[in-house]
């Protein structure tokens, strides 16, 4: 399928796909058109590339819902919802085990004024991680995401655990899907047992 969607070339994962749709009358045509699609993907062990980094996936599941409004004239408003999505990822630098496995949960939604030629897009995606060790953080932190922050954390926080990590990314576009970009970023975590090197050679 990568010939149809080049983005799929970054995935090397066995995938089971289920899709359900419903056909309804639509304005301006005698044809029945889908008013939405629900997709469920089951993912097996493999590799995926994301934001400049490659990850070893143990297993995962993704559920997407796309709703389309055919009552409007000259446009098909669309709403995409990401729900019931989870990924279990290994740290490639250490032996596999429960202490070095990252469990990621995703949720979000995206609304567009038109499916093909949107004049306005807005939405957000949230990621939640229950636990991660700081010594493993550099292996999971995407290479192209806040590079300076990644290096500082890897160099200066040498032990400890993070829990309740959550990040929310706000997305918006003014005209066309190619204008979609990140317009906001928020998040936080709880940490304990940290060893922090603040100003070397001051003791941590």
C-alpha cells in the first residue's frame, strides 16, 4: 500500500485491518455515499519510524473513527477521532523486559471544514505514558522533537523515574491539509528519585 500512501514506507509491522462504513443519501447526488468509516488496526511486532527515530514495537492497537457530513452544499465537513489506541514499545538499547518497555496511549480529534479542500482545520492529540525510567528516556524521545531538551535531559538527569507523563499537541491549518501544523504544546509529569547534574562540576 505504500505506493498509494508513501508514509507507510516508514512502517514494517504486521497489521490486521477491519473497516466498517455506512452508506447514506447525500446532497446533490443520486448516489449513496459513506457518512463515516471506523477503522481498527491490530499491530504485531515490528519497526516504525517517527519524527526521526526508529522504534521496536512489541504490539499495539489503533482505533480511528471518521465522520462525514453530506448535508452541506459544496463541502463535506469531516471529523476524525483517535480512541482506544495503545502501543507497547521496547528500548532497543537494553534487553527486553518489563522494566524497559514503554506503554503509550493516544487519543485525539481533528475537525476540517471539508474533507478534500479544507478552509479551516483544528484539533489536538494527547499522549499518555504511565511510567518511564529517565535512563531510558533518550531511547524513546523522538530525535526531531525538542532536540535541545532531549540532550539536556539525557546528559543531566542520570537516574530516577517519571510517571503520569502526558503531552497534548494542538494542531491547526488555515487552508488545505498542507497548512496543518503544531500551534500549541502542553504537558507534564511526576518524577521521583532523580539524580540531577545542574552546574557541573558541582556535585549532582
